[in-house]
């Protein structure tokens, strides 16, 4: 491997993580939860007559429902698992008293942070890949193409990157893993709820001021919430916005706004999920740089030689 | 090799390091001695580029560590007083990991790791998991770790603390071997006699200040103002005592069986004059030994008097 691509923290973590039973048990538990919930959902749908296999269109609808359910479930699990994977990576090094040993090597603080993040993301990627067989069940029903699933998985990775960087940042900021983990979960929950509530409020104010709105307005705050990006992506994949589940839930915000005229500005012309991915990735990069700054042992500006 | 000039480290109003100056020659073992909380670890962390000072300058082999910390790290091997080890990592993988963190190529670091494990006598443990090693073994492994990039200056913060006498002896033997290899070693301890026998010179730090620096003998002489020699004579004990008392540099003579404990002022030159006086008077001297002073007592005296500086 080329030297500039080689990250010792990542290489060591990849080597040691798969040792023992913990990782295998974690993957099994993760898939077990997904399978269990998917089975319950499927069973209830069939028993209630929501799903039946008499025609092509009903099969497509059933496939779509299963897909949407799995997509949201996996998204929720990623939001749950990623902070647990990242919020202790630096603080645990401090707790184990190994951080100083790392910082006095030739590795820069940023490469240590990147190595830690990538090793956590590698685990998330393993979970995502291991769920492919479950997602492939959707292909039995039809209605969803493999490229849709690939796009969804790409969005998962971007989400994990963004959420992971929040965990890493708090892990660098706080000395204790417990504190950084709790604060990471609180931040994610707070951002998720506040951005949607604030976004809805801003939209309602905007459209109430315009008697017959013709513009396409999406408040920027919605771009920081990956759930909104997921909603947009799934809505696009599901097709008809008037009949699928997502527009029923999230149409209040962007579904309605999209039906109102054409978007203004190049950024808003982008699909919402792509704009959302770009914004959360940008924030993630800033947080990673801030994390590297926090753990940087030697702050030149402080020293008066 | 190491020059520290006017180093100051403040934590709010607390002065952890107070205008500290010291120099360590290349190839020397320098004992950095002081009671707990004296500022040893803070100073060592600053030298190891892990902590920014409030002011001052540290130069390692001509490199200003504050201006070029990355380059300075190539010259420094740091072993902290407390350190942890990773789970799930074998001894050889542990060294391989740190070798890669120092940018050493895979084949080269494998060879270096084997040599270092041999040096610290852990070759037979190379496939053992690090967290299963005893404390003494972990200390030796950490010593090997800080040698992985072949640094010229080793900063060892209390490397023998909490170890049994056998493990201490092993560490001392390794340090002697490293000195033979030409390494410069800065070693801290809160017990002066513990490191005195392996150190070429020592510095005693108290409340952030380096209160005394020099060889162990120099410090003893400066602090007590005298040298003690034990002289064994075959016969003519009374004549030897009266002859010794006549010498101007002798301050006291105490007889213990066939040995005499003689306290005298002055340098090694004066001791030689003393021995020559005895031999030229046909006193049958069979043993003439310069005694080390009571290091413990000196350490206590130095660290209890804030104003004592040489």
C-alpha cells in the first residue's frame, strides 16, 4: 500500500477488531434485530391484507413497503450504532493512557482522528454489507432496482460519516467516554428534532407571508438533518409522491414545497438528499479538523519562546 | 544533547516548572530526581513535545522542540510513568503498530522489533497478548516501544516504579546496555539512591525548580562539604590515627574495629595526598575506599529547603 494511504491506526484496528467473538456477535445481533422487525412487519401486513400477491402492481407495492421499512429501520440502527462506535475512540485512549504514546509518534493528530473514524466506519460498513441479503428480499417483489439500494447504502455511509464525526469530536473534547457518548446521543437527538421543528416553522412563516407562493423554499436547517435527506431519497425511489408513505409523513415540508414552482439557486436545484449529503459531509470535515486541533499536543500559539 | 533554558509552565496561578535550566551531555544517563508533584513529569512531557510550556526553550540535538516538534520526535523516545496497552494486540503487533506510526517500513520494523524484544528479554513472549504480560514485562515492552525508531534521547518517567527488586535490576541492566549503545537517557525517580548508581549525573527538582545538578559525588560533597573514606590498615592503628589527625584536610577520625572512617574536606587531589602521607609513613594500608554519602538524607535536605540553590 502506498505510504500516504497507509494509516497505522486503521490497519491495526482492522486487524484486531475481527479477533474474538465480539464483532461476530454484534453483526449477528444487528441482523437478528433487523430480521425480527422485518418479519413482524411482513406478517402483520399479510394478516391485515395489506400485502397480497395477486397482481404485478400489488407485488410492487408490497416490495416498496418492505423496502421502505427496511431502509428506515437500517437508518435508525445506524444512528444508534455509530455514536457507540465513535464516541469513545479518543476518550478511551485517554482513559487507557495510550493517547500520549500515539501523539509522540510521527502521526499527525488529524491522521490519528481519520484512522479512528475510518476504523469505526469500517465496522458500520460491515453491518451495511451484511444486510444486503436481507435487502435483496425486496427484489422478489419488484419495484426497487439494485441501483436504488446502492444509492441508499451510499447515503448510509455518508450519514455514518457525519454522525461518526460528531462522536469523534465529543470524544476528543471530553475526557470520559461516558460523558462523550451521552452528549453525542443528546446532540443527534436534539439536531434531529430541532432542525425539523424549526424547518417546519420557517416554511410556514415563509408561505404565510406569500399569498400565492410560486417559489421553491427549503430552509437551510433541513439540510443538516440526514433524516430529511433519507426522506427525499426514498420518496424519489418510491416514485409517485402522492401515493407513497414518505410524502404522507414528510410532505408537509419539502413534498409540498417541491410542488410549488421551480427551485431558486444552484444549490436548491440539486436533489435535496444530495444537498443534504454535501452539507453534513462538510460539517463532518469541520468537526474532524476541530477534533484534531483539540487533541493536538503542542499548540504553538500558547508558547512564548 | 539536551539543553533546557528558562523553562516555565504555569497552570493558572500554579507554577509547575519555575525557570528550569539543565543540560545533559550526549551518552549520559541523567537522573531527574524529585518528590511527587515536584514537576518532573511536566518537564519531561514538555521535552517530549506533549505539552506546551508557558515560556522557555528546549533543544534536543540542535533541534528546537517547539519550533519543529515533528523532527524532534524522531530524536526522542518517551516512556510515561503510567501507560496502558491495547487489548487484542500481541507483543510483536504492538511494536509493529508503533513502528508503523513512526513511518518505518514493514520489513525493517519487523527486524527492529525482533532485536528489541531480544534486548528487553521478551523474545519468548512475542506471540503473547500484551494485556496478559506482568507489570515488569509491560515496562520492558514499553521501553522497547520507545526505542523502535532508534531515538538518540530517551525520556523515561519513573520506569521502575511499582516493580519488584528483580524487575528493577532488569531495567537497570537494560539501561546500562542502552548507555553502552550510546543513548542519552533522562530518567526520573522520586528516590535518589534508586538511580544514583546508574546515573552519570543527577538533577534534584523541588517545587518546579532544579535546586542542584551534578554528579552524585559532587552533590554529596557540595551538600555536606566533606568526603568520607574508609581506611583499613593491617597494624599500627594508633600511629595511623595520629598521622591522619595531623593532616589539615581531615575533620574527624572514627575507629571501627580494624577500619577507620575518616571525614575530610577537599577534592580527590586531597584524598590522594592523604593516602600518600599514610603510605610514605609506612602505615600498612590494605584498603582505601571513598564512601558514598547518605543520599537519602541529602535528598531530604535539598527538597525541604526551597532557597537552597547552587
